[in-house]
C-alpha cells in the first residue's frame, strides 16, 4: 500500500510539474495584447495564411504593368536632341520615383481592405464591382503621367492627371470603406488604428483634390508640372512618415501579403526586360540580297547588345529576389518599402542602359546605369540582411530613407547643374 501511495504521489507530482512547465512555455510564447498594439489578440484563424483571390492577383498584375510603363516616355525622349532632353529626363526620372511611391500607397490600402474582408465573402459581387472600378481607374495611370509631361504645352493635361489621380484615390477609398464596414475588424485589429488610418486616407484625398484644383486654376502653365509634383512628393513623404511599423503590426498582424508582393515584383520584371526592344524597328532600305540578320545587326547592334545585357542583369536579380522571397516568413513594412525601391530600380535599369549605349558622345549618361544598379543591388542586399535578421527594421528603415534621399538629391543637384550651365 505504501508503494502504491508513493507511486501515486510521484505521478501526481510529475503531472503538476508538466502542467507548470506547459503553462510557463505558454506564457512565454503568447505575448500580451498591449505589446502588439491591438485591443484583442488575433485568434489562430487570423494567423492562418489567407487565400489570395483572383481579383487581388489581377490588381497586382495591372499595377505592376501600368507603373512600369511610365518608363516609356523616357524611352521616347531619347530620340530628341541631347540639349533638349537633359532636363526632361531628370523630370521624368523624378516622376517614375513618385509613381512607384504612389503605387505603393495605393496597393497598401488594397492589402488592408482585402485582409479585413477575409475569405468568407471572396465572391461578393459588390466587392468585384468596386474592384473593377478601381482597375479601370488604375489602367489610366501610365497615360496620365505621360500627359503631365506635356503640361507646359497644354494645361488641360494637368486636369486630366488630377482627374485620374482622384479617380484612383476615390475608387480605392470606396473599396477600402466597403471592406471596412462589411467586416467586424475589431476581431482582427485595433479599432483606433483602423479608424485613424481611414481618417488619414480620407483627409489626404480631399487635400490632394483641393490643391490640384488650386494649382490648375491660379498657377502659370509653365510651372504647373513642378508645383504638382512638389505637392505629390510632400503628400507621399508625409503619409509614409506616419506609417510606422507599430501601426502596421496592429493593422496587419500577419504582415503584408507575400503572394501579392511576389506577383507585383514578377510583373515589374516581366515588363522591364522587354522595354529595351520596344523602340527597335526593322531597318529600312535593306537589300533583298543581303542577309536580314546581318543588316539588322549593323543597324541595331547597340540596342540588341543592350537588351541582352539588361536581360542578363535583371534575370540574375530576379532569381536572387525569388531566392530571398522563399526565406521570408513575414513581410514587414520596411521590407515592403525595400521591395518597392528594388522594383523601381529594376524598371529604370533598361532605360539607363539604353541612355549609355545609344549616346553619340556619352558623358554623364555612363554614370546613370551605375547609379540605378547601386540602388538595385543595395535594396536587395538590405532585404536579404533583414530577412536573415542581421539588421533590424530600424536600420533597414534608415537604409530605405537613404536610398530615397540619394535619388532626390541627385535629381535636385542635376537640375541645378543644368540650370547654371
């Protein structure tokens, strides 16, 4: 009897000990709600990977195409005389940077909207109708940017750009509101964070609309483009400064949707590798007795060589980007920003290669592909180091800001240098 009692006592002690250890591990693994900045911790269902809908993939694919096609005016301007294209090229480079920043902001709102909507209404007809309205507005983005380039000739281009910008914002805002109201988001994110983000998005839309109307009415047509871009730059930089990592941890507990970012990145690379060949034409006046391939190479050998160099460089970086993406478990805001900078550099690289190869007397043009390649490689390196945990989000954020600052400083310095000489 004593042995049985002792064995029973030892079993009870072992059970209590195991329960205590389990409770201890549970307390370590489950953080407090206040540490995540949310009112209520997400349930395990919300941590599960949500299935990406076809509508979301279509939005990402179209966004990658239209934002990369803003490079086309740069390709066309190379046909102009060197003296006339210098300032225009700098102006367009700045527009491409702003274009990717604006697209990053818009896509972020669609990430939030579909994340809140969840899987239970994936075939909602109202959701698809609003999504198609947003896609229709988004499809005009590349043409609107190109029209703004002509604003110093025809001020109506400013109205068209402003109208397109507002249409994209408004359709995205409607999608945002519908998903927000149709879902009990208090089960997923903090109510305060969601409401603040909604108010900020609404205020930015109204402020942008008012400023664009004022600019198009009272500012001289010679300066409308510059004032418009200054307003957009201030708006985008201000909005980005308010998008803290803690805020997005509350809004997107599971991080940015990795599959959608991969679709956007693949779309940018797919369009970028074909940009170099868009302007190549079959050589006129080719003798029928002459080999077609030989005549083509004589006429366009620089363009063909530039295409293969660009394809090789972008192909290698696309493989590296896919390798990095395979090791990413959660996409933070900083990692998303680094990815967008990397995509902008990838889209610009074919243009800078063409600029360097096709110039008769290259000067500063030779430096352009090196500067873009520096941004391409450094953003990818920062993303890889952040994925491995070598650097913190704060350091990676400084790296992101440094890349943006370098781009802006180079643009302003070059414009001042051109004006003084």
